[in-house]
C-alpha cells in the first residue's frame, strides 16, 4: 500500500462522518432521508474505513522514508477513529 491509498481512506472516512452528521441534523425525524438502520450502516462503515485508513497510515508513517503527508494522514485517522470510538462508548454508557 502507498501513502495515497492510506490518506484517501482517511479522507473518505472524514467525508462519510460529515455526511453522517449532516444526515442526523437534517431536520425532524419524519422528514429525514435516512432511517435508523441507515444511520447504523453509515456509522459502522465510517468506523471500519477510519480504522483501515489509520492502520494503513500507521504502516506508511513508520517506514524510514515516510514523508510529512504520511504523518498527517496518521494523525487525522487517529483523531477520526477516536471520535467515532468515543461516540460508541458514550452510546454504550447511556443505555
């Protein structure tokens, strides 16, 4: 894998997370374009892509010849994964 693939997965993960937030805040529940199952699929898909992008970014960032963008991709991936994991922990603790 190369840095472009890893960073692309992180960017796709951030895009899916932004779409998830937009879908959650898109108005009353009856008028939303996405129902409960759709939200769950979006969340878990975003989490899987974020974890995969973070792992690939970590593999690229720890190479001896890694560049600046590898490290930025790793930081962005870690931040997104931490946010999504935090949402999951909060959801589990409130039920």
